């Protein structure tokens, strides 16, 4: 792993420098990200149930499509606001060293959701194939959510260690 990408907290380096932590804590986008993450997670669970229902029973295609559209909208919103947050905190729109791998997986999630939208709006492929693409996006979304939750734990642990040392 290049030292450029080692600021992830994976090898003991801090997720945030003291200056970045201050910018994170004072940014209104930090709250926006937290709220959108919770909203997106809720949409995800409903949509996952509807997509699986369609794939298992063949029923509820319209509801499943609507739910995936809602999930894609929430994803795009969190990615746009997240890039603004990353610019404020780290000085880069995306791929800041501390969140490089999270951003890489986010791009896969976006690509799969966008492929779903192209299939739906372009009438490409069948409904089952489209739902399988959505499901693949959801698998990578879960991986990405796990990355962010782990990063949050690492950052909190580092903040506690820093506070205890002071």
C-alpha cells in the first residue's frame, strides 16, 4: 500500500489530523452526511425486501423499481454532499487518503446503481436482470457501509486516545 493511502487508520495513522478533525466538527455537511446515511440505510432495507420479494415471487415489480429509484436518489445525494464534505475537511473532492478505499467502493456502488437506471430507462434487459444488478449494487453498498462504520469506530477510538493522552 502506498504511503499516499495509508492515512486510513488501518496501520495506526490517524483518520483525521487535528486540523481536519476541527474542520469536520465545524462543517454543517457532517450532520447532513449523518442524516442522509440513516435515511439511505432505511430506504435500503425497504428496497432490499421489495427487490427480494420480486426475485422470489415475481410480484411487486413496480414497487421494487420505485424503491430502487429512491435508493439511487439517496445514494446520489449522499455522494454529492459527501464530496462537498470531503473538500471542506480534506481539501479534495474525492479520494482523500483517509477515505480512499471507501470512495473506491462508493464508485462501484454508483456504477451499479447507474447501470440499473440505464437498464430501466432504456428498456435494456429484463426485469429480473435489472433487479439482479440492483442486488449487486446492494451487496457493494453493504460492504461500503461496513467500511464507513469501521472508519467511524477507528476515528472515535483515536479521538478517545488523543483525549486521554492530553
